[in-house]
C-alpha cells in the first residue's frame, strides 16, 4: 500500500468496535483503512457470552467471521501494524505506524480499547479472562453456584458482590488490604453472608487458567472456583491523549451520544470510552461511530 493515500476514514483498532465501524463505512462506500496489530485484550478468553447469535463462540471466531464479512466491502482496506502517533493536519489526520508508515484521512476513529493492570501475583496473568474474570454479564452464568471470590475493595466490591450474589450464595470479598467499607456497606455484606478477607494474596493456584485455590500471605489456602477482579486500567493507546481528548474521572475517553470526542473529526468506540465492557456494546458503539462519521462526511461536501 502506498503511503500518504488520503482515506475518508482511518480506524485504529480492528477488533469488534473497529470492525463494526468499518462495516458501516464500507456500506456507505467510504474509502476506509483499518490499522490493527492483531492483539486484542481478550486474546486468551475461551468463550464470549451475552451476544445474540454468538453466545459461547470464542472471541477469535467472532472477530475472524466479522473481518471476513467486512473484507467483502471493496472500499475497506486493512493494514497490519501498530499506530504509534497521530497529528492534526489541514485535511484531517496523519497516522504513523511503528514501521514508519504514514497514512492520511479526513476523519479518524480510534477503537484501541484499554489495557488491564493485572497485579504481579503468581497465577493472575495466566488466569485472566478464563476464570479470573471481570464481568458477571459476560461470564457469570458459567460460574453460577460456584465458590466465588471478588478481588476488590470499597464501592467496586459492593457493586460486584451485589451482582454476583444473584448468581451464587458462596461469595467472599478479598480486599488484599484494610477494607474500606462504610458502616452501611458492612451491614449489607453481613446481611448477605458475604465474608471479607483482608490478607494479601500471594498466589492464585490454577490449572490451565482455571482457578483451584488462592494462597494468602498468612499461609492460608482457600478453595475457589471463580474469581472476579476489579483492577485499574490504562488506555491501550496514547494517541487520544496526544490529540487532546477529554477523559472521564474513571479514565475513559469522553464522547457525546454519537461517539464524537471534543476533538473535531475524531470519534472513538469500544472499551476505551464505555464502562459497558462487552462484545455487544463494542459492536453497538462501533456501528454508531461509523454512521456518524459518514454523516459528517456527507455534511462536509453536500
């Protein structure tokens, strides 16, 4: 592909949100380039759930099928690589990849997701997305009735435990430090028979990512069959910040209801801008972003 071809739209990130945006643009005959490095955050998650027609499929099966469908639209092109920088230009945006390639577009969609900051504890990384999970809607049904731990503290722990308690009566909160619950929250936990363990975790024992037990700093070893984790995250790409995007207090990119940021011509979609972290949500916001970008292009020249 020749460099500095002017596209109508460049999409950075080719997972569910990016592919959904690309399909909307391809169906509108927009000359679109999708730049993707093939490293989605759910790469080791065995099954995706709560998405109509694809419940139980693997994430890779869904994305492979989606890409195949998008490739049928002749105005959409794909470029393998990682976009490392972007700048505003007189015509729109110029994107540079890690290989030094440069591509230009009138509009830009960023669908790069977020990166979880998994604690450096033995067994965590290997189990993340398998039995160390983040979302009751995405994975909770498969672990209904199981011995379940929740690694979180304060409001996050209350939020997660209230959802998980509906799926199992065996819930334990693992704060890894002094608990920070209010008296009212403690009363709720007591009423729902939810134990709190404040001791630091030193290992999550597992078999191929499926948790068996948790080892604590004081030597205790307790059996668990599923563990939820509410961990911090960072944006997977620094490009939104470098372009001047506004962010929420939680670290998501701020958008309006149409996925538009405060930067003219720049839209974002998927996990980078939504607390609803699921395949279905990513597809929705990607479709909205694609349609709204097309509308802007229409307005600019009609």
